[in-house]
């Protein structure tokens, strides 16, 4: 990508608008561009040229000018929830232009509320639910392939709403309390005669209902511990109270003498996917206090500072907790807890019933047929399974294979199923330039970052290096800046090379990608740190001390389906990032898996009928050059259910047929 001159970050121009004129505020292009750059993460300012942002602003202003509700959207809602292109961590594209061209004529004559509901029907014509990996595809890629997980459906729907000037934001329950899953949906800002000041309402993405504020997930959301969204500066906005009863949980951190501990890290953790996931992380004030607004369920409170840590359970109705960080590195302990999840007064929906009778149900059936017809016209219908997986992208994959580039098989082998659906020809050609050692250690895909060409660029701009030379080059040339990427977006290899700065997570990605381009074996270890032929940035280019962990775990229990392992980093447990659908992980742990030496936490959990959980946690030390064997014990009850991921439980739409989810 050509790098154009980037505008300097600056403060947003102060614009005085009286209360009565707010609804008719008409921003100018320069002001909008200034707002975007003032609130933009470093990766977006580097990886997308100024011309891209200027075009997106032009399109947003056109929608504001041409759609009948445009002037009713106040300045703040427009700047924060119409103007921005980015919704989540997706690749950015030209969806705004494509979607507006298709949708705008369809919405003529509708009220703002009617238009929002109609946009959702249009989204359902194009996309239905399919679970997949954590990478978020771009709106146009989701649309072209007609499937997406809930994060992609909601990203696509928000993009569609913003394209026609309706303020929209993605809201997210990062983890349910009552089942091993999570969910994302959409909130829209609506102004109508009965509420001239406007208000936020919710709907299921690509899951149209007849009215706003209704969806299959109402029941699940009423049991949530946290529902959140973000503003354009990356600040968390909690909207839990819209969906569930809430309380404020106050935590006081003190040392052994009772003196308050300031600047201690406080994690409010919820059991899900066989780990205690940090729903919210904050630090204590000068009086040692921190707080969190949450639902009425049990939470684990984990506090840490300067390597010392403490952990305690907060019951559903507890509002005040005092914790003393009393553990240090090398401590060993075992904790068993019973965890209770929030209850609800709402009836659980019957997802086995498909609505084919109501007007809305008949519309959904017709929309399914529209989507099916598109697939039949566009997708590969032959016997080649690889091309079938590629869906709308099959011509790109077929042409690449037919061109016979060196290393074609290795390149294809390194692509995920989602990669097959949206990888571009320039990425595939560039990947063929990677030496076999790099391809064999993972190829161009390092984690869940968007795939972009970088191999030829690295080889052109850097000389051959050994692993220790590459580690030293990264350490000396790439500065860590944790202040400019609050949304934790992935940054391109070329962008990092040009700016010579990025956050620590992106520097690890850059280290792996650059090493592979130079022909070195490299990968991210299970805690997200780059390892280049046994060397890491964290150990200043020296070999990482390793031990062997052997778990006495039943062969039929998969990782994340009953147990997880976390490594202690600065007094906080960081879960090892192994795939939850890979049965070989348990096999490797049974045989003995090599891991960096240090303290580890093994967590097991048994989900009970109704959602409550029985857990057992054991802290232990993995010594260098030693094999440590840990028994994996699952607590049981006569109310136990199979401890397994229940992905479909919270993702099914009780109204839509979603017939494409299986195709």
C-alpha cells in the first residue's frame, strides 16, 4: 500500500453549538477529518492513506445530507456513531459506498425507526450466522460470503446503518455467566416524534424482528454480568443496566498491615470457557479502592501489584470486598469454589420453533431464498472441497493454484478456512517468496491479523540475519508505544517498519512475521510472545528456560471444554492460547508439553444444570529441565451436565430459519 503523508494528531476544534441548534449542526469535511485523526488508533492512521479517510467522510456527509433523518442526528451521535468507519477489529473496506448505493433508494419515505428495521432485513438477505475463528472479516467480505459469526454480523449491520446515516454501535457481552459462550448485537440511535431528543434501542444483527428492543437474546442478556461498547477514543461504555439488574461491586486492596495499596491491578473475572476471564480490569485509587458495575452473579476478584497477588470470591449480592495480596512467585495452593450465575424472570425462548406464519417470519423465509439464489449464482458448485470452502473467493484460489508458483502447497496449507474466503491474490503471490522454513513454521498467518503482503518488502529492506541478529534488530529499532492503540488493533508489518513504533502485542507479531520472511522458524508461544528459533524478545535474545508439563487428564476432554492452563505474568494469570476445537492439545498435555518455566494455574470446571459451576484451581511451579505431572480433577454433582462449549445455545435465532448456517 502506498503510504501518503499522514495528518498530525490534533485536538478536535471547539465548535460552539447551542442546545436548540444541536440537531441541525452540519459539520464540514475538515472538521470531520480532524475528529477522526484525533481519535484514531495508530494502525488506522498508518495502514490506510489520507485519501481513504477523506472519501469516507465525504460519504458520511452525503448520507447526512440526503437521508431524511440526517439533520435530526445531533453532533455528538453523528461524530461518534455515523462518521467512523471502524466498528471492531475488522479490515476496513469501501462498504460505505457499496451499501449506500444499494440501500438508500429502498429507504426513501420511511421514518428513522422503520429504516433501521428495514436495514436489518437487508442485512439478513445477505448474511446468516456461522461460527468461525476470532478474526473479524470486513463488511464486504462477510457480505460476499453470506456468513459470519455474531461479531461479524454485528460489524456488518453497524456498517450498513452508518452508511445511511443512522447512528449505530456494536454492543458485546464478552462472556455469558450461565453458559460457555458470548454474543454481540447492535444498538441504534432513533429520533421520532414521541422522543424528539432521541434514544438508543437494540436489535439482533441480521436477525430482523418486527420491532426494536426485541431479540432471541433478551433472556440471555437479562442474566449478563457485563454488556459494553466503546466510544471512538476506545473508552469502555457499559450498558449492562439496559438488559439486566446491576449492582456496584467495591473492592478495597490493603497490605498485611491494613495500609491501602494504590495502583494495584484489579481483575473482575467470570468463569467461562473453563477459565476465569477478566471481564473488567482497573487499578486502585490512592485509597486502595476500585469498583465495577455488574450483574447479580458470583465473580472472582484477582488483585496484583509488584509480583504479589491475592484472589477472592465475591458472591452475587456482595457489594464490598477487601483483599490482601498475600501470594508471591513460587507459591502453591488449591482453591475449590461453587459459582452461582444470575437468575432471570424472563422465560427461556424455545429455539426449536421456526416462525413461518407471521408477516416477519414470511419475510425471513423470502430473504433466505434471496441469499440462496446468490450462492447458487456465485459460489463454486464442483467437487473440489478447497474451492467449495472458498465460497465467493474461489476464482482467486483456483487461479493461484493454476499459476504454479513455488511453495503453492505450503502457502495454501497455512491458510484458515476463513482465509480462503477473503485472501487476495497479491497476498498469495507474496507468500510464495517466503523461504520454506518460514512457511513450515506457520506461513503468512501469525495470529488473527488481516493478511497483507509483506514478505517481498522485508526481503528488500533488510539483509539476511540470524535469529539473534533479528531479535536485536527488533529491540533496537521498534519502540513500544502503549498509548496510541487503545483498541488493540493489529498493525501491518510494513506500517510498523515505516513508523518504527507500535504496542507490545504488535511488536511480537512483527517479530514473528519478519523472522519468517527472512527464512527463520518463528511462532507466538501460548501467551502471545514471539519465539524465533528458541530466542525471544523478553529474554534479550537468550534461550528461554523450558520445562515439561504433563497433565493427567482424560483423553476425551478437550482444552477449554473443562480445563485450561494459565501462565503467571506479573502476578496475573494469562491463559495459554490453544485452540478449543483441537483434540491434539489434550494428547500433547498427556504426553508432556514443553513450556517456559515459571508459575502456572490449572483451572477445571463442571457446569451444572441451570448454569452454576463447580471449579478447582491449583497453582504450581514448572521448573527448568524438569517434568512436572499434575492430576486434573473435575468436581462433580448430581446436577452436573456435560462440560462442553455450547456455541449454538446462545447464537441461534428463534425467528429466522438461518438455513444457510449449515451450508
